[in-house]
C-alpha cells in the first residue's frame, strides 16, 4: 500500500469528478514542469506514449524533459471522452513548434487507470502530428494554464 496522501478527486468517478481530473492534468501539462506532472502518477506507473514504453516516475520526468525541449511553445487542451469507476478516456490536441519554426497540432487519445488514492497507474496514449501554418493556430493564450474562457476542443471544432 502506498504511503502517499490521497490525490483527489478519487475513484469511483462521476462525470463532474472525471472532468476535474482531466482539467487538473491539462493544467499540470501546460505548466511544463516534469516533476510536478510526475506527481500525479504512481511510483511504478506504466505508460505507452506513441511507440515509447515507460515505467516509473523517474522515466516520466526524463521523458517530459525531452518532450518539452523538442516541443517549443507547447499548449494543450484535453477533453473528457468517457469514464468508469477508476478509468478515464480523454481526447486532446496540443500545438507546438520545433526549433526550425515549423508549427504542429498533435491530436490524440489517452486511456487512464487510477489507483484507489487517485494516482494514475496506467497511461496509454496514441498521438498523430499534423504540420500547420502559424496562421492556422487556434491556441493563443499566454504560456501556462489555459484561461477558463478559452474555447475547448469541441468549441473549436477539433
């Protein structure tokens, strides 16, 4: 049994608590702080991100450090797709540019499984990257948390 404090909201999820969990994840990822993000996962969390397989918080931190060196000006929106007692499915899109200035919108789906304390023990992510022109960007808030009044994915037609 973990000695870590509970990380609410806890399973079993309701629609409202699942949406809270999704927004908390979006906010953390938009902060682009690998250590902060890693704290939402169990110590032995297992990930599949695209074709990369990770296990444990240390691997998550290293992965996220590499990610945000490559994915400059990263901005993410997540949206609840479905939920059950201890699982949440989300769809997401994020925009970023590489070091040559090429912009991308990455689309994906994630399946999350949580332990009884509210930590994610499994994350399975499928992601596709679409090159876009800078003028085609839709995520224009200052770096960090998406403002509450910024449209979500469905509102943006994504």
